[in-house]
């Protein structure tokens, strides 16, 4: 296979009306080893911190598939959360 990853099934083009994966902004409440308890929309989740090394309690991260994938500013988090509210996805 030239340039292809054998375990990835890439669609040739997006399906009409298909779903999309998003990352969500979440606030780190506490760090427990390589995981953190984070808050989003009034609920708490566990986030793996293996991809980041410079986060602390009170920071905001992007949460995707159970992992913190990027540290973001509080302003970026609030702007994104406001967009979710406007779309009716967050109360």
C-alpha cells in the first residue's frame, strides 16, 4: 500500500448529512496522575492528559474522545461555549 495506513478506513468523500466529531472545551477541576476531572455543561468527565504536559487545575482544554488534546485560553473556551448555547446544544 502506497502512503495508506492499513488500519484506517478513509471515506472517499463525506456522507451527506453525516455526523462529525468535535472537541469540547472543558475546565480542569483536579488532576489525578495522568488523568484529570474536567467540567463541561455542568457534568464531570475524566480526561486523559497523556498528550499534554503543561496543564494545571483551572486551565481549559479541548476534550476529544476522552483525551485532552490542546490547552486553550479561558476566552476561547467561553466563546466556544457561547456558540454551543446559541445552537441550543448547551443550557
